């Protein structure tokens, strides 16, 4: 049975699914035609203003020559650019500013150390208040003669051993003196006393008791700050005062087996260091 009178033909039915593709192609063609016919956008303002300036830059030769004639100086005249600036009362900003030279530095020279200064340093004695009390009546920096006199007045017979080496000019002395006293009593215990002097200044006192155990009890009561170390040797330093002892070791079984000598030592480290410093600074010069 044939179709209805208003029904589309068969070819239209077959191509109907492709109608959207045909419509899209048509739109693309119309858009391309409109793109070509659309007027170009005007250039930016900066580009428009720059173009005339670039075109007007070249000048005619005649105009350049006339301008040169007008600005050229007459014979013997100094060009304006080379002439001295006019005095306007204002500083010339183009001229470099004058820099004030720095003030000369003060030269400080070290005062030379004279032979007298060196001699005073190795022979001086501080005030009485700055001397250390080892034990009465001995204080550090005491002179050799006064110490020997005090021992003799106490009934002892001190023996002196001295080493006074000659030194060249400019080198301070390094005199060593030792006073020894047998059967000196300290803390009610007899023993050997030894006093050492560096350049006529007492710097070390050593006492070796005959009965180490009896003296040790008295010593620990008098100087409890001298502690006991595992090695058996004890030491304490308070300021410039150094006290060292081997009493604990000497009364121990190990000390007896080793025949350790019991002693107590008092030192003023200021003079000990000065004695060592003399060896470091002057021993080589003194040996020449």
C-alpha cells in the first residue's frame, strides 16, 4: 500500500539522519565568510603615537646646517659647554663633592721595657697584705737573711745551699737559695724543714715529719681542706697558695712497701710560675 499523499519521499527518509551534519557544515562556512569580512581592530594608542614620531625623526639637511650655523661659536669664543659655570649662588650639582680627608690616626708607641723594668719584675715584693702565710712564722716573699735570722733566734741551726749564676747584661738574676733545718718541730712533731728562695724571696716550704701517722692526724685537723685522693697524694689550690701532701700514701700499706717519703708542701704559685718563666725566657741567653 502506497503511503499517504503528504508523506516525504523515500530518499528524504534515507538522508534524514545526516541533516545535523549538513547544518554544522553550513554554519562553519558562514562563520569563515564573516571572519574575512570583519574590519581589522585599530592599533594601540602607544603604537599610533610612536609612528608619527619615527616618521618625523629625519631632518632635512638644510635645517641641520642652519641650526649648526646658529650654534657654532665665533672665532676665539669658548663654547658654552666648555666655559666656566656662571655663578648663580647655587652649588654645582654635576661637580663631584669634595671629600674631607679622614683625620690622621694617632700613633701610640709602646713604652720600651728597659733592663731596670725586667730586673724589678723578677725581684719585686708585693705589700705585706698580699703575701701568703704558709704557717707561722713563714710567709711568701720573705727575704733569705731575715728568715735565717728568725730560725737562729728560735734555737735552730739552718744550713744554706746557694746557686747564684752569672747572667749577661739585660738578663735578670735567677738566684736560688735553700735553707734546711734538722729536727724542726711543727704541730708538736719533729721533722726536716726545707725553705726555698727565688731571687731572695721565699716561695716554697716543705716539712718531712719523722712520724708520718702522728703528724698526719694533726695536719688533717689543721688543714681539713686538703682532701684525700685515691692515689694517696692530696692537693688543694686556693688562689696563689698550693698545699700538697703525701701523708695518706706514706702511711698506707702500699706506701710503706714502696718506702714513700712523707711530706707536706706549701707554695706561692706566683713565684713558682716566675721561676719557670725565667727558664723559658732567659735560660738560653744566660748559657751563652
